[in-house]
């Protein structure tokens, strides 16, 4: 029988990878999460602040339903979930197999530092003689060859940079834990062959590599190289591509037949990079672009050396693969010309470097000073579109994120630097197309951030001070010069390094922009079922969108896993019958790990026992050597069984890794895991500097900490909360493409879905849109999706039906549906997805309704499709963007209108090339790959005129038979331009269709524009504030079809998390009510941020839904009577801990 | 499409020019009016329209406005704008085409530049190299401005003192480049 695999591989542990992994783990699948870096978090580990809050908040992504399965821990520091295995420093080297059964080869880089032994004490750092630029601080600081990849990571193990390390061995001697073993592989045994027909290149490479201790030979031609390869066993060949006679590619081919294991790196000129990329398909390992210097060459060779000698390969079998490799950032050095002087003028930095400058963990500890001379920064300029929207550097796309992060950085700088700090953003179009972005941008302008429209072409050092000086054309056409303290280049995104390699291994194509190609209209599915793209790996997305696309990817992966018969990860077999200890006086067994003699020398044990004995609840203190080993753990289990304590306190290291082991211990000893606790005895040394790492110095503190934990444990009782049963059905409200997709995603995983639509047929806006900007047929999508929905055995469709009312909580909502005939039925369901969609906003602006030639975008499309308008008869068409949008009261960007205008303009130009099409816009929001079509529209001769909000276009109507006259001020010419138009098309934007009473019935909240308010716009973008209620598509915010489909899959994934449970288990840390003390004042109900509390009027009691309670303690803080108690963190426990801390 | 508050020539007085302009317009159509060209231009201070302004007029098909300006005639073909244009447009080449478009029209405001170029190249054609004194003499003569030579007198003196130019009388010349010019003209006229 085929073995069932309920496991997925997630490649990339950035924010999207974490989201995907958590999604799948929460749904019950096993996950292997890998990242090639030595830390999780991707680029977000370097970005401390996110708008619109200018804070972090990543922890909101942590599981809400089965909280105890993972550690509730800052996600910037680490991720711990019992279904997730994390492999860092690991990459994929081969993918084979079919959906449901892939075999993936993973290669982990040797770290030389054993993370289980390293305590992060840092004693090795002062010993290390090598200093290199610090990648974590974007090169602004320096670090040693042995370093912490991220200073706040947990567990905080050091790692060695093999490229920088000289193998002097100083760290090995310094390490008190014996955690470091340097590679014994000798470089002189690693023979390298350098092939180049230029003697000078051969000689310099030879001397560089020999200086590093490698054994190197040279060959002047292909045949000479082949002859050498026959004689000597080379491990690596560096070959030029362009050589007379046999070229590098041919040499590669022949050398590979001769020695299949030979690693080959090709050296290429800039012009033949494509050849080199092609050659990688033939088996080349990598390529170097000439000219290069030793700093590029040596790390690469060192990497190849390490990888070949110490490759630690492992094969995993998984049912689905999520590729969430993220993106990289444009390197301004790479620009063919480097007009911004990056690297030459020290006060020109990239946006990532600026993030480090304002970061508290950055090189200046968050003070706004210039990194190179320490001078305070008072005047900053942001230059947009560096490496974006620039065909000259291969970017016919908009990076989508830079406008907003520049605004955020400017706001942060203003916040830090005070009111007189000057911040200016030089932009071409300010692309604030996200839901709350326009208002955030407006706020920045009110707070004094200067927005200057114009592209800066170059930065030169001012002759007197050397500060960066900009020369630019202002909107009025005058050329101005201005000097700044700091110039920040808002660098755009690029496909992640290694994208092409990964795509090749997965046998998937890339799209024209170099990102992974996905299936039309899906953005997560690829050509190969079972391999999906998450986050920004297949496109240009910000955090919130990446999280949505990550969840959409996990929904697709879950579907494949389910379809392949992948069972869920082994569930806890049967409920353990725990000992009832509630009537016993607390007896705490303290087990201290001595970790050799490292934590606790023999001599001090007596002292510790004495200190802990002061608290009579401590039954006994025992010492176990290395509790983390199997023997150590068995010793502990035996001790618990023998002594029968009713509380267990463990003093060890890395407490967050104990979650699963405590459950095991509970099963073995019949003691509930809530009655056990682990104290970190090594953790605080993270903050201790390397100079005072004397274990004895801190030892006074350690028994006290144990005593505090014992005091807390004393008051802990076994949680008396029952798991809530789940009625495992879902309700989807709205039968547009989002609703249908959500219903299918849930139903495909085997759960029944009720799909409610007010209209008489499914389809929503897809009925009129026709096709997307990139030419995908939406009618076919609609037909196919509607057919699948109609045929699906798990989906019940209710057309002509409204949701009349609803009540209930996550796990069991009750919704009342009313059909067209007035018939009413009530459904019970665990979760609801609101996909109520939206429509085109109505308007009376620009003479709409007074002349037959004035249309909205939808009306124009319908008129063309119905043949009421003939493109040939339209000689002049004027399109006006942002009608009633991006200004109060509808101060948001609908993000679909600019691409729609371009789509319609291109279609017109195709049917009638002579037609004049004029688009009047404020900022063209052609974000992402839509930029390509913007370029195309210009190339086709569409005229774009930017207008300002204070000077809107004017539409004059003379009579129904006369053309409409539009007048607008051309900003470049500074003169009014009049156009007599045969048709005027108004982009009125999107109006949401989510009725307030429906949202209120489910406890969801609408924002001021009528869209659903997310629980958190970045970290929980499809959740409502109420657990169990999700939203997708236009109900959530303006989105195009592809994005709406992704939100639908993401919402379905969030619902599946709940549906996968028969019962919703409550976490240990859950609030309860002492009804005898409760005065029913209701303050706790207002204070609860998770709406987990309600007043039951029949029982006259405040009830807590244990599945919704997240254990935050807000209720305990507001309760005047001490009736709200957080199990495990009650007031007596806190006082007990304080007593012990001070005693 | 029309520009309001119009003071220049009416639209459509030079239809054949409008057609020629369409080709130039096609070269610069992807322009996003970012102004990089203006910011990069070393001669911008002397121009009546900034390069961005001029390209905008080209895009709007305003042939007369473009030809009425001196902007394109002041381009010294340094290629800075072409190098920096984020759209990668062949701006310098397009300016060259504008100059070609304007030359046969003998536009009065471009007369000085026209004559300068023409006499320069005629000198090359005749002698196989530039004979500075002859070329300048003919230029002054054609400009018919008695004060003009005075403006160049200082520079001429300095150049003569250093032996860079010598007094020369116009002559038919002995250069053999005429054939080359004829050949090129023949090739360019070829369909």
C-alpha cells in the first residue's frame, strides 16, 4: 500500500515561509521549513518597523487555535511548533517525484559550531582575528568571522563564516563548551584548475587562490584542460567562456563526461551572462562576471570547497512543496552606470541601510547619525525607482513596495529627528495603492514630509562639504540644486538569487521578469501540481500581500496533500487520563540540569538545595547531568514516577524546545503538562558581555529564578476548560470569483460548504470584466469555476438567498438564510468566509449622466462588448482616473482602475490604431508587472497627462450630438490642453458591497470606507477581528481578480485551520471567571481584544470562550474584584514570585 | 487636441512636417516625462524650452511649437540624456532627426546655426579638412551682420598668436572628399 505522507516542504523561512509553515502545521500537516540563511525571518529580521503602526507585530501570526502546539514566542527571535522542523543553512539540491510524493534532496551547510552545545556566550568573538562587513547591518558595521547571524535570535548559537574564517583555531580554544570543531579538510588537497587563454588572468587567479592555500594549476585552452583533467583529480575547474578553439561551454560538456563530480564555475563577460546561465543547465555550478576581484572569487571558491567536502545531504519525502524564496534587492553598484554615486559618496545609502540606521539593533543603536562620520542627520532625501521602472537596468516593472517604505522611513526619521528634520521624497508616481496607504501618505504630507515629483538622475558630492547634492527639474520646469545630509536610494526588488536554479530543479519556467512563472490567474499554482509559489517569490509584493499569497499557497498545498491521501500528522493517540492532583497540597520536584559541571559546579549544589528548601512547596531538588539527552530524560521520568510530585520544575536551557517533551512526560507520568515548567538557566547570558562569563558570577541569580518559578507553579492548577466541539461545515457568503474559490478550497479538503449568493447566478464582477490586463480570459475562468462549484458534492449552492441573521462563536455559528420565496433555514457552521464583493462606485462628477458619451469604465466596457460602441468610430477617447477616489471621503486607491484604463486603451489602439487616447491621471498605479503594459501603452501612442487634485480636468458638454470637451493643465507645458472627445471614460473605483448589518451579525467591523477591518493589515490580512470570520475579495479591499482569488484561498486556509479540529482545544493559559466574585460589571468584556467574553443573560454569568481567549490578561487587569483570573498567572502567583525574587 | 491660449502657428500649417514628426514621436513615445533629460543636459541653461518640455510637445504632435524653439539646435550630442533615460530612449538620435527636419526649412531663428554648420561642412568638402579662417569669413559674409566678426575677434587673435589658424583666402580647394559626399547623398536617396 502506498505510504501516506502528510508532510510539506517550505523553501524559504522569511515571513511568507513562516506563514505557510504555520498554516500547514496548524492544519495538522508536518512541515519541513528550510532557509539558506542561518536565521529565520528573511529580510524582516532587519526591518524593525512596519507601517501603518510603525511598530512590529509579527507575533500576531502565531497560532490562535491550538496555541500550546507552539511556543508563544517573539517571531523575530524564533519559531517553535511541534509540527515544524526548521533546517537553517539549508538549500534544495534536487527535486524528484510527483504530487503527493516528492523526494527532495536537502543540503545543509556545515556550521562548525554545534548549536546544541553553543550557549551564545560570545567568548569566541574577541579571540577571532578576522573582521568583515556585517551583512545583518547591511554592511554598515563590521563583524568577526564567528558571529551571530541575527543578534536577537533564539536559540542564539554562533556560526562561522567559512569564506572569512582563516581556521586559526583561536575560537576552538576559547569556547568553554567545546562547541566548535573546525573543518579538518585541508585546502591544499583541494586541487583547482584555472582555464583561460589569457595568461594574465590565469596567473592572477592562481596567485590569489594559492595565497588562500589552495593547490592551483593553469591551462591555456580547452584541450589542454581536458588533458590535465585526465591526469589529476581536480575538484574544481574555473573556466573562461570565450576561448579560441574549444569554448568554455564545450569544455564543460566534455569535462563533465570525463569527471561527472567535477565542480565547474564559469567566468564570463557581462555580455555573455545568458550563455553562463544556459551553461548552468549543463551542470555548471555557478558563474562569475568579469572583471571580478579576490573578494568575489575567494568566498565563492571557499563555499564550493566547504560544500563539496562537508556536504550534509538529507532526503525528505513530502507531498507538496511551497517555494517561498522571497526576493532580493537591487544593488545600485550593478547599474551599468552608477549615477547615484553609491559606494563613492559615503552619505548615499540604500533603503535597507537606512532601516539599520534607525534600528535599535543597528550600528548607531537607533540614533540618527551618518554611519561614516557620526554627524547628526537633519536633512534626508529619498530617491524612488532606483532599479525599478528602469528599462536601462532591466526592470520593466514596478517594485510595488518602495513608495510606501520610503514614506514610512520618512515618518520614522521625522519621529526620531523631531520637527525640524527635513525629509523629501523624489518620486515619479507615488504608488500608495494598498488599503490604508493613501491616508498614510497624506498623513506624512501633513506632518511635513516633502513630496517632490521628478526623477533624480544623478548625485554628485557638493564641492565644499562632499555632501550629496541633487540636481533636478521641479514640477514648474526649473532646474534646481539641493544638498542633503543623507540620500537614501529606495532600491527595488529583484528575483531572489537562486530563483533560476530552484526553478530549474523544479522543472518550472521563469516569467519574462525573471520571477517564477505561475499559472494564469492563480499566482500560486505552477505548471507542476504540488509545487506552489508563496509570498513574493512569483511577484512583487509587500508584507501583507506576501502573507496572503503564502496562505493561498498553503491552501493549494493542503489541497494537494489531501488529494494525495496525505493523512494528517500523527494526532495524539488517545486522551491521557491525568492524575487528579487538585485536592493535594502542592509538592514541587525541582530537577536541575548540571550540563557537565557547566551550569552548576559540584561545590555549589548544597547551597542551591538550601536556597530552594526555604520554600516548603519544594519537595526535593535533584541534579541530572544533561537532561536533554535520552538518558537524562529517562532519569527525570523515573524520578517523577518514583517520587510522585504534583508539580515538576526543570532548570535547563532553551525552554521553548520543551513543549513537546513535557507532553510526553505527562503521558509517561500521568501528570498534566500544565503543572510543569522549565526555567532557562543559560538564557540571561545572552545579555552578559563576553568579559564576565563566569558561571559562578551569575549563580546567585539562578536559584532565585528557580524559586520564583516554583512559587508560580505552586498556584497553578490543571486547566478545567473543556475542548469546544466544532460543527465542521463552512459558510461562504457571496458567489463571485472569491466566494467560489474559497468554497472550492474548503470543499476540496473534504468539508461541506454552503455557498450563499443574493443574485440568481454565480459570477459577480467576472460577468462583465471579460479579460485581464495580461489577456487572460475571465469568461472561461468563470465558466470553469462555476461548473466545478456546481458539480462539487461537498458544496451546496443557495442562490437568491440572503443571510438574515447570525450568532455564535468560532466552532459553531448559526446563520439564518432567507430564500427568494421567503423560506428561512438555519445553518450551523464552524467558520464563515465573507466574500460579498463590491461594485463600481457611482458618480455624478465630470458631467456623468448629462451626455451619452460619458461612461464609467464598466459602462464603456459593456458598451464595447455589446457593440453599442464601435472602436472605429472613436477617434478621440479621454479617460479620467481617480474620479471621486483618493480624496475624502473615499480616500483610498481602488488599484484596478489604472490597469483597466490601460487595458481599454490598448484594446482601442489595437482595433483603431489611428484613435487618440488620452489618459488623465494623478499617479499611475501600474504596480508590479502591470508597469510593462504602461510602457506598452505609451509605446502605442497613448498620451498620459498628470493632473493635480487642486486642478482637476474640466468637462464641458455642448449638446448630445457634439463631442465632449475636456480641458486639463499639462504639467510639463504648464498650459491648458483641450481635447474634443468622442467618449469620456471615468474611473470611479470600487465600492464595497458588504452590508453593515451582515458584518455586525458576525461580529466583524467595517472600516470608514465600508471594507472589512482586518485583525491586522499585515500579519492577519484576511481575518476579521472575530475568530472564525474571514473575508476575501473586494469585501476586504480593492483588488484585481488574481489577488482576489489569492485572498479567497488564504481565507479558506484560515477556515480550514478550525475545520480540521473535531474539538477546539483550549490552551493552558486561559482566563476563567470566579462567578462568586463577579459583579457582572462588564469591564472585562470591553477589555477583551479577542471578543472571547460575553454576558450570558439566562445564566447571569460572564462566560469565556476558551478557544478564543488568547491568555493576554487584559481582563485580569481591569477586573475590580479579582474575579477574572488568568489560569497560571493569577495574582497570588505573581505575589509569590515577587516574594521569592526579593527574598 | 489643441493647446489653449495659443499664440504660435496654427496647427496643420506644415502637414509634411507633422508626418515627419510622427516618426520622431514614435521614437520617444514611451517617455514618462520624468525630467531626467532636462536635469542631465549641460546646455539646458541656454535653451528656451527645457528638453522635457520639448519632448512633451513632440508627444502632443505640436510640430510648430517644437520647430519654433531653439532647444534641439543647441544639443551638443553629449549623449548624457540617452545614457540616463530610464526608458532607454534614443533621445540624441531623435534630436538629430529634429535638426534634419528643421534644416531644409531655413527657419529664421535657427539661421545662424544653420549657416555655421553649412559653411563648416562645405569647407570640409572642399579641402578635406576645415580651413578655419575661410570658413569663418564665409559665415560672416552670409550672416550679413557687420558686428558679428567683432564678437569672434578676440578668440581669433589668440588662436592666430598660437599658430592655430592662419590667414587664408577662400579657394576652390584641392580636397577629394566631394566624391564621398556625393556617394553618401546617393545612398541616402536610394529607396
